[in-house]
């Protein structure tokens, strides 16, 4: 989220697309109802199903899953065609006026530089034209044919309301009504907020779905303002935190990146991370990269990280592929290239696509360790549960450890919500049996591994034995100790260069924020963006002052939000080029002639002149990108691509299947089904009564939504002679499930490219453990392919067939 | 913990909203002592309150756990009720159907209590001690790492990459646990490393 | 010829005084089971019928027990009465003299039986009681099942239950009234109760109240 | 302040109850002295137009009341359990309704449960003294110690709410969380409701709040938006804001003009008195008759005649 849940009350228009907040985040959705009740805000829901969010919407428009980009580019075109653009904002704060290199082009659904064999682009032409002064060439009049604005207009020209209807199946008049409502928010005094979640990410072009809406929000001037923004609802309580802290194959805490093997030394690694400004006078905040990186290495390896050894740069593993994401992990497992696997509070057997493949993969492991407070299907993947898990234990040689952990009620620490709030919580219950804290388990494993290396020696012991593990009780580091490490501290006194008698930073003190971090090894910081969470002022994550001056919804004294307790990202963009708020009634920051003042912590130097320094300081341009240069693998602009399994061919580029650069492993391409064999467009989702695979263990929730079902329209039910409440079989090229049928008016067939497309909805909460009835999950059916940029599996759009059956004899 | 502060600020912030609603209506004046036979005795009287955050989605609703026994005082604490925290800016005391049933998560029949191991080819879990489990796992890790870690790639670049053992991180553990996990996993050279954000 | 309303077991014993067998032990047991059931039903029913009489639940071990037992006693009553019905229905068929008897109800109540036609084993009054009981018991058992929620809740709508419970109440009132008449008559007409206790009446009683029946008994002996 | 009707966190230290026997205004099958004080009437307002059908109310209700519902099955609908039960005091009822005027689908979701009528049919029908009570703040509550499980309340209720437990044969329904209200809190469902579709306060405040909501709904084109506070039962202490108040029946058959069934009125009214009178009359008549005419005795002549009749043949 660029903004926060409580800020949503400041909006004039909520667009829920690619999400279902009422169902998945009801208490956050409250702020939508508050905006409606108190500001007269309107709610638009665009979704293949008439969801619980739609039930309280002012406008609902159906859309075929996997066609959001066509819809959104259509809206952008509508806004531009009808001059519904926040011009001052677009001109000042985006790269609309920048000139793109000669030779860039787009045609037949492909950008320049496509290599079909590699399924990848040579992205060299997706770049700005750099002038002799080393800065990007711009044309503020937006006349230049190769300026971003004109390229954009050219790129979206095909997305007329007719084309949108043809691709998305959204009736033209509904699309136009939505586009009109959205376009009204181009007024500087009207804001729109975008609420999205996995309905956008779980596609082979998920990143572009989101980026497309971000572009729309930029030309409407809705980024950085109260009641605006791009708000990722996020699924799990600390998914944000785990990502911030970089628990991913290619990440280092704070969105730094793990070196690749093309970066053999510290200096080579840093050389590509200079980030010098691309426009005059810009901050280009990543210029501080080295400070954050060195402080991280000091936090990891302490005294062992020295300037001489490049701060133990060699200890870090170097990647040979972009990332070992979960899909690659299970691909390797399936190929017998992995021996051990840990699942910490994670249930992959139900979470990743193509369950058959997952079971086969897990069966090839030598050993598997699961850590969970609850039973999981993964920890019992080897156990036979009839049709629900049809395996033969005697044929599975995996050694499985099931380690019992505490749950939220029994541990202490902080969680980061989707609004980037780090909130501390306290333990209040005695753990059952011998269950233990996850941190205890990790510490115990580490100490034992370390002891083995110290005793026996072995390959590359240094990173392990030199890991900085100086805790009061090494066997059980306390939450406070770990939190302080994340915040960072001073390792050696830092003296004032002008007056060596003055100590600027005193050894042993917590750093106040990342602003004082250093690249000389005198500071350590586990996660620079969290710096400030636990400084000398104490544990700021535990702050509980819920006062909110002038009811802005900022709650700036509540807990801690990264970075440096900033509540709204890019908040400088809430004011115009002279620093005056776009909407005085929704003031966030204001330039008082010498400094920025207001309700939030400015995300720009307090003295940075408004007409000089752009708001988007993380970009070397200082502006936001309508054209992303080479940053994304599948194009500098979003373009419509069908899902890999689509009921119709790509209307714009019939030859292209799916996202042309999405990674597909050998053997998986053959496992994609086509519309002839599997005529119905399926999608998967959550229900409000359940949370993933956890609440099927919870008696109350199990009773509120007891049994696995699929949802279909009355028309399809009639065609297939399926009775509501009756049993059906649903199958794809990869698997088959049995479910109850819920026949509903909330799903209606769509007409796409002249063809009737029926939608099959498949919720995901059932398995073979817990209190609820045993059932299946959609991952028995879904294809093994992910987003081209971040490899999130394509759960939201795939093909199935369906038939009525006689119920299983229970 | 932090109860007083929050209570104060809560009253400061919220009393205006409350004045003349339920409390006002029921007019706390001469409170009557005996419960009416009709009315269930108030079950939270004398319980210990602990503030926590809902473990489910990223709205991160504030919750209060009510327990018999006080963990902070080293007593055995049995949680008997969980309710939304009205002091919390986001949820304002409300909870969704999952959050409102958190109590049944804490006390779920399928909560795990003891370390278990399933031997190759076996059709059942067997209870083991923590020491057995942890020593065994550490051993398996070391053997696999020593056998398979890639120290240098073909170009002789030091890569210290361990790809034959992987780690999937949780989505509901604390940032502090996440950091401890990161340190352990990365220092071992593991790159097959991911979390729930992927899906 | 055998008489229409002489029942098996009826018999005359010449002597001083003459005695007449009116009810067999079977019939008497049957009667008293029915009688007790009816009384218990009335008491438990009334307890739930009006708060004023709720204290009667005390006799049955409280409200829960009263609610539980009442329908079961009803079942007992139903079968027990069914037994009596089979014994007595024939003798209770309506005859011409019953009309005349009814027409002279005044003389009946003032005890001028000499002014009445001779009647058989049952006079019109007794027959009315018999048939009223029969009909009311059918109504009560039927409506009773409709409101016996513990087992039959799902077989009727709430509206049907409402109607049923009203009918049940009305029928209950009626049957209690009929019962009062029955009991009073037995007390008022001395020598009657013996018929249901010892099973016998004196010849004089038979001569006075059921002369036709007596004649037939005596006549019957001649063959 | 974001929201006006936020409910306080429970006070665990010294919860003082402020609701008791002395506040009873009605007691089933018995009478109570007029209370010394009149509590401000409270009400729960359910704004159907804000409800997202998330079932948080059901969840909170089960949890707070220490009730659990067995795991059922899917019957092709979202309603679970399929109906109110002795454990499940409140239930989301889902209706997919196509608005004939706009042709748009409207997913009508109504939280069903006890309406806490000012004139409670259950209490009127109940034969067990003190099994059902009504407080001066409007709460109608069941006292299980006194309940005999006869099910008369089910027949008396115009909304089909009470359910009889097959386990302990007692009637159950929403208590409006009398135990929470007694100590100055709102019902568990209202505290939990994520969108504040359920709010709780004094009845006057709730009516005022409803007016605002209705204005907002009318501004969004719901011309027939209105408050559901049916006069037929003297008004209720659980009220609805409906976007189509002109046809409550589309909300899973919400009674259009609910009142205690005339049959129940007849049964608990006339029948009772007339019946007792009739029975009394019969008894009295008998007595009088006996006094006037005396016993009907068999005379010696009768015995003689009987002897003659039999002896004649001897």
C-alpha cells in the first residue's frame, strides 16, 4: 500500500479490481464504507464474479479473468481522449515528456528485441535518450513523436470501448460508465483509490496489471495524495514484513538485491548501483545504496565483515539464475535435484500449482522439515487419505519432521501490515505441549550446525561460524534483541569531521534512522527501511497513541511505519509544483517557503525546493514512470496478453499464447489445456468465512462454510444439467476434483470475441486435515506457470471442464 | 502492557463518540449487586488482558486476549476469549469472521504439541524429543551442504551457493523471527529461499 | 334371539337381592386405565394451559417432566380407550327410544324415570358421553401429535401448529366437561359406581335404569 | 472520531452490572411489580445496505456465547448453518434479487435473529412463570432454569426465531448479549461487525442514525429506503435499514407487517377464560342439581320387580 487502511476514508472513488476487500479484508473494507457514508464516496467493483464487495458497490461491471490490462488501457485511452488528465501532475511528476531512444517499437503484440528461443527481450531500445549533459532529453511541450506521452497514446490507440468489450466481455455501456466515473478523478480535488490483491498478481502478467493501474493513477494525479494511491491489500499478516526483510531467493533486507555470479567482487557489485540522477537536481535516493548494503553486512557478520574483505562480500551466495523462486524450487525437486526442504508455517501442497507435480516432487526429497502450529497437508503429503490424497506411503522414502510451533497468541514481536505499519504484540497464552517459538527453533538449528562445523570442519564454514550471533541467550534470541538489530546501531564512535571533539554517533547506541547509516562499517543495520523502529527513543513499534489531529487518518503516533514513520508514500506529490496542496481540504504537506510542513513525514528532504526536486526520489529521474525503461521483462508499457489457458485467442495478436516472456519449464507447456478440450474459464479465490488453509482447523469457521464447492451460472447449470447443492466433477489437463455445485446469479456468461464464455469459480480453503469436511483445492487443477517478472503462479485464469456426478458415498 | 497509555488516549480520542451511547444510556450510577437470574455472569471479570495482532490478513487488526492466569507474571495462562481492540485505529474493535473465532485457532484440536518424525516408507508419525529432531536435522543439513554447496562456478568466481536444500519462510511469523531466519538461511548459503508473498 | 345390547359377560343371578353382572374384570381394568390417564392428562394439560394452574406441574416433578409425560399419557389413553371402544361401541349405537329419552331429559334430571321409555344397557346420556369421548380423543391425539415438537416438529408449519394447539385446547376443555358429566352421573345415580368397581349392580338398579337390558338378560336365559 | 457508535472494550477489573430483576417490565406466566426506574430503551440497528454478509456476527455470537455449531454440508447456498439453531442465535440469509426496474442483480443479505419486540409473542405464549422476561431497556431474554421446553414461544413468535434444543429441551435465542449490555457494553455481533452495519445504542440514537443512512441511500437512487421498526409488535429493539423498505419480504421473507398471530391471541386469551368458565360451570351445575333433586336411589319396589322378573320363572 502506498497509503494506509485508515486513509481510504479520505477518498471520493474506490475501485476494487483484482481484489475482493469486503470478502478477504472485511475490517479494512470498513474504511470504504466509512468513505461512502461520510464523504458520499462511490464504489466500483470490476470482477468476473458479483462478489461480496460488489454487493455494496454503486457500480459493478463484469470482466473476463485475465483481461484487466485491456480494460485499464481502455480507461486510460478514454481519459486521454476526453482530456480527463491531471495535466500539471502528469507533466511535472511523470516521465511523460521524456524522449525514448530511436528504434523502440511495438507491433503484433511484441516490443522490439524479442527472442522467441530465449522467450526474452533484448531491452536495449527501451531506454531514454540521454543528452550530452548526461541527463534525459525531455520535451515539455509533449510534441516530440518519441516522447513517452505520444508513444503511450500510440500504444493504447487500439483499446477502444468496442475492443475492450470484445476482449473482456464487459458490456460497452458498463465499461463507459466505469471509465466516466474514474475520469472524473482527474480533477485535482477528486481522488480515487485502487484496492487490489491477488486478483491482479496471480497472472502470467500480474506485475503489468498493477503497473497499468498505477499509470492510470498517475495521469489522474492520485499518487501521493490522501484518499488515493495504489493499495495492495496483501493476504497474510506479515507477508509485507517477510518481503521487506528479504526472505526471498534474490533479496537482501530493504529491497537490496543478492549478488549474481556476474558480480564477483564488492566493487563490481556496487559499480552498477551508483544511481546517479537522470535529471538535474534530483535526489536519486538509491545513491545511498552502499551505506545500507555495508550496514547490512555488518549486521550479518559483525567483526568478520571488514573493509579489507569487502565486508565479507564473499560470504553471500551468488545467483546463477534470476531467482530460485518456489516454482523453480519444485521444478528442481521434481527433477530430483534437491534433497532437503524446510516449510516454516507454509503449506505448499495446497499453495502451489499442479498438485500432482508437487506430490511427486516432495516424494523425491530425502528429508522435509515442517514447522507449524497446526497440522498441514504438506507435513502429511505421504499419508493416504483416499481420493483426497491418493498416495502409497511405502513408496515414499522422504524422512519428514513435523515441528510444533507456537502461534500468535503465544509469542511476542512485530508484524508489518499492508499499510507498512510495524505493530508490536505481546504473548498472552501458554503454548500447548512442547510447541516452541520459530526463533527458538532457528537458533537451535543454527547452533547445532555451527557446532558441527566447528567440530568436524567442512565446506565453507566461515559464513556460518562467523555469523554475528551475540545474543544474551544464543539458544533463544529475544524479540527485543532482534528488533534492535533490524533498527541498527553504532559500532564505533563517529566524530564530527569539522570538530573532532564532537561525537556525532556514539558507539553502542541505536541509530535514530537510516539517515545516519554509513558505508565505512561504523554502523550496522539489519534492514535499513525498518531503521527507526527501535531506536534510543525505545520500541516505537509498541507506540499506542491513537490520536489523529484533524481526523486526517494518518495516526502518525501509532506504532511505526516504514520508512521513518511515513504514512503515505510519495506524499510530496500531494502538493503542486509550487508546494501548494492540490486540494486544500485534503492537505497532507505544504511548502512554507523554506521547508515542508504538514501531517506526514515528508518523503523528501525537508528543505528540498518543490520546483527543483521531484517527488519520486527512489527514481534517478525524480519522476514516476509511465514508460518503465528496461525494468520489466515483458514491456515498458503493459500490453494485453491472454492467460496461457484462455477460452479465446488473443484478439490483438492471435499467434501469441500467454505472456511471451513468462518462464515455462520443459514439460509444463505440454500440460496446458486448450479451449476445445476444456471449454470453461476457471478462476480461484478466497471466501470471507475462511483464511487459506488455516481456518478449516477452526471449529467456528468450519461450521460457517463447511464444504468445498464450485460456483457456476444458472445458464451453465442448465446446459450441463447441474443441480445447486448437487455434486460435480471439475477437471483440467492436470487434475480433477469433486465438489458441491453452487448455482448462482452472481456469475453470468460473458460474450468474448463473439463466443459465449462460461466462468467456473473455485474457492481454495479445503484439504484433508482439520475440522471442516475433507475436500480439494484449485491447485489440483492450476497450470505451472508464473508472472514474467516475479513468478507468482497463474491461479486466476485457467481452463476446465465440468460435469454432474453422483455424490461420493461418505 | 501499555494498557494505561492506550486507555487514556482512547478515552481522549473516543469518549466523545461514546458519550450518550450504550454506557450513557445504561447510566452507571447506583450499580446493582446481584445478577438477575436471566443474565449470565460476565465471563471476563478478573481475567488478564493482553494486546495482540490478528494472525490472519494484512489489515492487522488489534485484538485483546483475555486469559485466566497471567503469562507476564509467569503463571500458566489459558486464553478464554479474544475480542477486537477498540483503541486500534484500523479495526476500531471490529473483527471479521476469522478474527472473531481466533479462540478456536488457539485451542484447535489439530494444534501440534510434540515433535514428530515420519521414517522413510512409514505410514505414521512417531513422537521424538526436540534434541533428537534438531540434531538429526542439523546433521542432514551439514551432510547435504558439504556434499553439494557450489564454492566456485566454472569461471572460478566464488559463489558459495547451496541449491540442494531449500527454505520456505512463513507469512505470519514476526519480523524478529524473520530476521533470525534470514541470518541462519543466508549464512548457510541457501538460495532456494522464498516466502508466501510469491503466492 | 340374542339381544342387541347384551354384552359378553352380562349375567343375572336370581336371589335376594337379584344381582346382575354388568362389567367383566377386563372391561373394568380397561376403564380405570383410561380414567386415570384422562385425569392425569387433564391435570398436566391444565398446568400448561394456564399460569393459574402451573403449580400442578409439581405433581409431575416439574415443568420439564410435565411437558415430557403429557403426550405419552395421551398415547396410553388413546390405546386404552380404543380397547373400550371395541367393547362398547355396539351397545352404544343409537336407538329409536334414545330419541324419546333425550326428548324427556327434564324427567331424566328430575328422576321421573317411570315417564321414560325402557332403555337397554346404555341410556342416551351414556351414549352421548361415549361418542363425545371417542370423537374428542381422536381430535386430541391428532392435534397433539402436531404440537409434540420433540419428535414431530418438522412435520408441520408453525401456522399449522398454532391452529393445532388452539384445537387441542378447545377439545381438552370439552372433554373435561364431558368427563364432569360422566362422573357426576355416576355419583348421582346411586349404585352405579359398583358396576365399575365390583362389576355388579342389583336387579333393582337394572330394573330402574336399564329395564330393557334386564328383560333381555332374563329373556336370554330362557333359551 | 471516525465513528460514532464504537463499543468499548470489556472492563475486566470491576464490571458492575446495571441490569437486574428490578428492571423487569414483563415476566412470562406471572407478574412483576412496576420497576422503580425506567432504563433508556436500547436498540440494535442492522443496516442491510452496509452489510457484506461476512458472518462476523455469527462467528462472534458463537464465540461469546460459548456455543459451537456442528460442521454441516454445502446445500448450494452461502447460508450456513442452513437455519437458526439452538446454538446459532443469528444467521445471515442471502437472497439474489434482480431489481425489475434497474435489471441489476442485488445481493440482499439480512442478519436474521431475535427482534426483541416491545410486545413479545414468545413471552405472551410462554406457560412457564419467569422463563421469558422483558427489561425496561427493551431486552427480551430467556431464563433457561425456568424453561420447560414446550415450544409455545416458537408458536408465539411472529418471526420464527426461538429454537428448542434437543440436548437439554430448552428454548434458545439471541439475548442481545444481556450479559454484556448489563455491564455497559454492546452485543458481541455489533462490536465485531467490520463495516459497522450493525450498530448499538439507545433506540432514539439508532433511529436518528437510520435517518442519515436512509438519506444517503435515497441519494444513491434507493427511493424506497427506510427503517424497519414494525408497529404490529409495538416496535422492535432490533431494527433494519432496508434499501427496499416497501417490500421487506424480498429479504428472505422478512415479515411485511408482523404481529402476534390472532390464533395465538385467541388461544392465550378467550380460550383460557372461556375454558375455565365452562369447566367450572359444569361442576357447579352438577352440585346444584344434586342439592335440588337429591340422589337417584333404587327403591325396594325396584328390587321386588327385579325379583319378580327373575323369580317368576323360578
